[in-house]
C-alpha cells in the first residue's frame, strides 16, 4: 500500500463517520468532488494546503489525519 492509498482510506473513513458525502465535503472544503474521489482511491496526492482544508471540513486536526495515515501505512509495510 502506498502512502496516498493509506491517506485515502483514512479520508473516506472519517468522512463517512461524519455522515458526509463526497459532494458535501468538497463543498465545505472548496474542492471538486472528483478530487475527493481521486484522493480516496489513492489516485491523487494532497498538498499540505489540501490536508489542512480537509481537516477543517472534517473537524479534525491536520496532524491527526497524518498520524492515522502513518499508522495505517506502517501496518501494511511491516
């Protein structure tokens, strides 16, 4: 699993826990819905600015998104 795939899984999990559609999250964050979809599928690598916008829209800390991604990535690397 690549880092962007791990981030996508975390993004999708948190989005769904917040009962948000991709469209709703995209609107809140000022992003395109297809970009959310591509990130969730590990097809796009978010910039630091995007991570901060996503975290704000999900009511999370950016560092939490990164640490959860790191945990998932490390589970699949070992």
